[in-house]
């Protein structure tokens, strides 16, 4: 197996597998180039928005996002929120998702998070529990459109 490098998203990654790997969650590879660049620039300017990618031989095959939320409670501590975890179907089963999550958990600890949370479907719950996550609450959602 090729070496897997977990690192933060770079602009060149957008068309080097990143957007197409997101298609496993929801179609993203057809986004307008100008729109993708604007989103990248907005994310890149926010130190509380970290997108980690899995780079295998120069191609992005997976990613996940860590959002940092500053709180007034807990003495002004920070909560990490993990979102949009995905590994390209052709690379699943190689512990890439595990490596991405561990990287983001390390980043959350470095940034001073007192906890990191995520929502997931029941079928992937064992994956996250294996990494130390515990079932805590129910997730609800309100769709605006």
C-alpha cells in the first residue's frame, strides 16, 4: 500500500481528488471552479475551520473537517465538531478514515478542546466507538431548504 499522508487541505487539492471524494457524501465534484475557490479562501482565513485530507501518492482520497467552537461556559473552553468524514470508495478498508480522525483529534487537543463531538449514522457508529467516541445524546436536525 502507498504511504498515506494526513495534512491540511491545500488549494491544489480541490481538483486532485478532494471534491470527487466528497461525492461519496453528496455530489461536490460538479461545483463551479470560482465557487470552490471562494469557499476554500473563506475556510483558509478561519483558523477555527480545519479540513484534513488523506494524500496517497499525490491524490486526495479522503477528508474530514474540524470546526472549533468557543464557549462562554466551561471557562471559555473550546469544543471540536467533526463533520464530513469521507474516504473514496476505492480506498476504504485501509484505515484512512481512522488516520484522518486521529489527526483531527490531535488538532483538537492542541487547540485546547475539552471535548470533540460528531454526528453519525448508526451503521458507522462502531467505527467511531473503536476510536474512543461514546454515545452521548440524540442528534436532531432542522432543514432550512
